[in-house]
C-alpha cells in the first residue's frame, strides 16, 4: 500500500535493496521542492556514494492549491527512463529499482551536475548540451517510431505509455489556456492589452488548434513530454535527461520544440550580444538530430524508407512541429500558469519588454512554422524585437 | 477454453442464453465462408425468429494457406458494435451476448437484407445507403473524437481498441504491398507493364508513404477499419454496418475513403451511362457527413471548436484523407491480394480495361488529394479513362 516515505524509511529501503556495502554509514535528506514528488538523497558518509529515491505524491501543489494527480506517473517515469536507457544510456540516470505501489524510483544521483536552466541563467554555455540532446531525441524518436521498431510492438508500447492525466496538463496549460481568457493564466497587469490582442487573434488560434490536434492524436514516437531546460542536468561534458513522467506517444517534433523554446526564453532574457550560444544550441541540436536520424534511417525495415523524398518529408514534419510547439511553449511560459526563472527573475521593466517580445516571437513561430528553415528562428527573434506596424 | 462451435453446440448456447421462447423449435445452419469465422444462423421454426452466432477462428485462410490470427478480434468486433450502437443503433446489428474466451458474438440476424456489394453488382441503387453511411461515419467519428468525447476518456478508449494484428493486414495489403513488387500481389499477366510503371512511380509512393504514416500514427477517431461495400447489409430502406473486427483509432477520413473506393470500383465496372447512382452516393455521403458533423460540432467542449476556421480545417483534412485512402483501396483491389467481385466477375478484356482505368484513377486520387473538392472525383474518373500522353 502507498504511503509517503520518511527519511528513515528511505534509508531502510536503500539498506533492504543492498545498494550500499555492508558497513555503509547512510545519511538521508529530502531535497525535493515538495510540489509533486518527494526526493530523498541518500549518501554513504564513508565513501560519498549516493543514490536518489524519488517518490510521487498523490497530489500536485500549484498556485497554493493542491489537486489530485495519478501515482501512475511514477511507473511511466521509470518505464520511460528504462526505455530511453535501452537506446541512449549515456543521457539518462540509471534506474536501480522501482516499486509501482509505492510510486518509487530509485536511481543514480546526479548532484555533481547542474540543472541546465539554472546554469544558463548564470551565463554558462554547456558546450555539449546540443550535441547530446540532439542525439537523445534522434535515437529515442527513431527507435520508438514506426521506422525503427516493429510496428506491432510499437502499438503495444504506445498502449503502455497511455498517459491521459499528465497529457491533460500539457493540453490545458501549454496548448489551450494561454490562448483563451482562462483563470489559470498568470501575467503582469501591464501585459493585459498584449494578451487580449493574442486572445483575439483568430489566425493564430486556428494554427494553435492544429498543433493541439497533433498533440492529441499523433502517436508517432515515445516523447519525454516535458523536455525543458529544467528537466536536464548538465555540465561542460555530461548531459542527463530527467523526470519523464509526462512520457507518451506523441508528435516527433514536440520534445525538440520544448527544448528550443526554453533556449529561446533564456536568449530573450539576455542582452542581445550574449544570445549567440543559445542560437548555436538550437541549430546544433537540429543538425545533430537530422544527421543522427538520417543515419539510423538506413536501418529501417519500413519499405517506404527507401523511397526518395520520404525521409525529407519526415524531417520537415518534425521541424514544422518543433517550431510550432516552441511557439506555444514560449507563449505559455510568458502568460500561462507556469513561468520560467530565466524571465521571471528579471526586474519589472526589462521583464515586460522581454515578455512582449516573447509573445510576438511565439506568435510568428506558430503561424510561420510550415516553411521556416532552422536558421530562420534567430532571424525571427530579430524581426520581433519591435512591434511590426 | 476456446473450441470451435458445432451447429449442435450453437443451439445449446442459444437455449442457455434464453434468446428464444420456452417452446421454440430451433434449427441451425453454419453459413459462413469458413475463411475467418464460423457463422451460425439459428431459427425458431415456429415463429421464424432468428439470431446469428459468429465465432472467430484462430486462423485465416487466404490464398489457400492459413495463417494464425488473433481471437481478440472477436472482442474488438463486439466492443466496436456496442460502441457504435451507443451513437447510431439504427445502423448496426444488435449484440445480444459476447464471450471473449470463446471468441463469440451473438447478434441480430440481418438475412432480410443483402450485402451491398452484391446488390450493386446486380444493378441495385440502394437509394438511402449514402444518407445512412454518411450519418454513421459522422456520428461515430465525432463522438469518439477529441471534439465529441472527454479527451482523457478518449485516450482510454483508444488504448482499448489497440488492434495491432488486424491493422497490420491493412498496413501491408492496402498501404504497402501493392506499391512494391511483393509476393502477396495478384494481377493478370497482361497488367504487368502497368503495374511495373506504378512500382517505379516515386512521386506516387512518396504520397502513399504519407498516407501510411497517417494510418500508423493518427489516433483520431474510432474507425470501422474495413468499411467496404461487403461490410454493409442494405435494402432500399435499411443499412447495417457489420464486421468491425478491424476497428481501431485511426485517421478520420479512412472509413470514408474505403467506402468511396468500393463505390468507385463498382462504377468503373459498369457502363459509363450507369455510373450516376454511384457518383451520387459518393457526393451524398460526403454532404451528409459534413452536415451531420457540423451540427454535432456545436456540442463540442473543446475550446478551439469556437475558433473560426477550425471546423473547416478538420473537414478538409477528412476529405483529403478520404480521397487519398480511396486511391490506395482502388489500387489494392486491382492488383493486391484481395480483389472485388464487381471487377473480377467481368470478362477478361473488359476487366483489363477497367483495371487499367482503376490504376490511373487510384494514382490521381492519391497525388491530387490535397485540394480536390468532392465533385472532382467523378471528373477524375472521366479524366483517367484514357492514358494521358
């Protein structure tokens, strides 16, 4: 039966699992933010070896209120980490143990790394993050798609990763509420005129509707589902993707889009002259993605994989989706329920400028997504600095 | 435990279920074609009341060979009939009972109706079939889509209708094999040059790849999955859709496309002057579909349903898919494993003409699908009578 762990019980579990040596001297600290999960860090004080025990809480605390949230997300998370590990073990924490009824995942401690969002805010560049994330997305996407996996087996995997409750969070908070006058939205009073203009923008909403429909219907590849820079631990050399509790079968461009958007939000929050590393990461991620995906393509057993133009169409589709979903993410992090520290930590006047810029950029990403090449993203950032009269 | 029924055991089951009165005098006859299913018709000789007991066999006999085929399809079939009945009870046989382990569905006997394909071959017009099928598809599509059903509930329904083995039959025999030199293909030696030209047509295959990808990935609405004129019982007044063992969550235009294609194949097999009722049915089905779907649209709880243009985009998407999948079906019924009696019963010379016409028509439906209005389908039939030089 489910019960929340205490630090004591977390240690007892670690001992029972035999993850440390016999004469280990274990200490434990709960280090989670307490909103969605308990996170226990257990250290052997003699060797400094450590592990993480993550336990889902049966509710989420957002905006002060708590709403019930399925514990099944812990199972989704551990299964997603294991599935990803079968393709790219270098980019996910090792899972040592999971317990479905306790909603627990016991895994590698990554405390030697830093959450990428925080690092970027501090001005770090993480020179290898785009190489790593591009490879992570390309390999997990290809091998879980109809091109890289037995197509019947894929349908069963998609069935297993049916994740309605977590998907609903994205459907509402990313793809719907920010585009309507909805009470989950959260923005500075000074932005009201800009936001109302967006709510009245039927051309934009017609395109956002298409993106939402893709998210709702296109069971294409196993996605992380929440791949922002807060879901990535990094250093100069290493990159680890964490927290795939939103994992589900969705459109191939979605993870790319979330990642691009969070790089863009960091870029917008910086001085113009300091944005180059972020644009570099966006373009490099895409380059590594298409290079890796195209190499894997030769392994495909799908007969159409040999037909001229098909790979091109799949990649274009991915880029179109990535740009569109990036636009949605930029907008929802600006006026929706959950913001990003990159922008929220700015002083008010600067923040308002950045947010207005973000709204214009997000819109153009969405409505222009069909034909844009990857390098046009940084041009769009430039073109949306000022209001277009 | 599964065992195939005998006529004796079928009667015993009917008695046990109490489907006839106490003093019924029951007779039973197995009337199936024996390829995939046993079909027992049980009649009360005193009243002429009757029922059907359908039992899936654990193999399929096609081209003389038998291959194993999941019994789960009986469960899919009875669940699909029940789901459809909750929206359009007038267009499906009543289900009285089902038994998962015996792979049995006990249902209404429709022997007073005729299989629509056979009727069309005999020159019947079934004046109401398009009104009924248009309404059947519109209502089942809307109410099982993200626009007509709770979006979380829909994901669970899609999970329940995961149908990899039956989907694979369509993926292979409809969407792949006919476009490649594959040993399941089956066509007259005289057609070889035409067929080889099709196999070398990369522009066509690039488009077919997109349609296959939609079929593989787009979990949009609960489909019948095999809605050709052989899956429809009809009279002048009544229409009943049977045999939804291929049911799964797929692209909204697929059932429409299969139905259009089989009307087109019958049209091609007729003298030109007798084709009008078939074209009428195609256009009427579409008109009823959009009229019904658009009325239901007003009930939608999806916030984007109120945004200008979104309904238009969904309907255009449906038509584009319908035309494209119709093209695939026309081609596969011409050169693939399973043909249609409409064409196969023609004398050789006429049959070859019709099949060459069908190949040209199928190709154009696929490559031109994006922009064609519904009435352009009959024009395409005209334009593809002769080889375009």
